[in-house]
C-alpha cells in the first residue's frame, strides 16, 4: 500500500512547486516509484516534472460520453474509460503522472472526481508513494477527493489572509472527519521578519509548522524558461527547505 501525500491550499501559494520538489526528494532518497496526481483543473504539474501528458480524465470522459469516440465492440463504457485513463498515464523513469484536467461539460467534473478517487486507489498498489497536487480552495475536501492521506501539507503565502485560509482547510478536514492522519502548515516566500509577524496567526490555526520555503531566484528562472523544477540543484534554497520539511514530517 502506497504512502499518500497531499498538498492543499489557496491558489498562488506554491502547491505545484512543493509537489514537484517532494517528488524530487523521494526519488533522490530511493523512495520510488512515485505516482504523481494532478487534481487541479489548471493542470501544470507535468511541466514542473518535465513529463508530456497524452490526455486527462476529463478529456477522456468528454469524448466518450459525447459519443465522439466510439466504443470497441463488446466493451462497456466504464471498462473503456478505465482502459483509456490507464493509457493516458504519463510515464517517467521513477515517477508516473495522472492528470484529472478541467470540466468538459455539465456534471462532468463531479464524475471525474469520483473516477479519480477510484483510479488512484487502484493504481496506488503499484507505487511506493502517491503525491497529489490538489486544486485551489476547499471543494476537493467537500467532494472527498482528498481521502486516505498519510500526510497533508497545507500551503500559505506569507500573509495573514493566507494563514487564515490554511486554518479553514484544517477546520473543514476536522468537520468532515476526513481520513487524513497528519496535517502540517508550510509557509512560502518568507523571511525571518514576515514569519515573526505571522506567529500569532499561525498559532490560531492549530496546525503544526513543517517549515518554510524562501524566495528562490532559480525557481523564478526555471518558471520563466518553462523548464522542469525537478532539475533544481541540491544547493537550491528551496530544495534544502523541502528536504527539511520532509524530515520534519518523518517522510525522509
């Protein structure tokens, strides 16, 4: 059974960057193979990992259920959907990627979420770790897409509003009694002064701090050039920070 890691938080707080660097650290520690799951409608984890995707769950559903892609003789829709989703899995040397994609019609997104849960549960038996990059906001929690998680990292930028948003994620997890064994707060783009000013807000969330991630010019440069973040060198401040975060969470 795979060890499940999820990353949640509001938009623009570095969830995808954190996911890609967690995967990087797992691979370097020989904790592989890894299944990466991009559950964000605005999917870009593949770019951070340097993987080409052949399709998404939402695209597959749209083609099949809009009858633009005929079913093979003797195969039900559900079986064919499962076949096509497995076929769209982007495969790397040590990490494979499953992408949900955006909504392709009324009701499609909810069904895509239901399928995602099932596919992740089925595929996870073939991997040592699963790392899920969730969509921004709270809906993935209320839809129970994020379930059976060993460690969830909740990201926030270095602002009071961001910290309060992270606290609301914890409240919803607690209220829904989701099966998430451990939650940590990760604050991004920080320096010593901003973190000190946020101490009271952080304490109010009830979340344990796993660590912080500083600004890193190398990340900005790779983003600018559309190059994979997984190639960041060991001496990168962000890489060092994520290594410390995984040590804190007893993952490394």
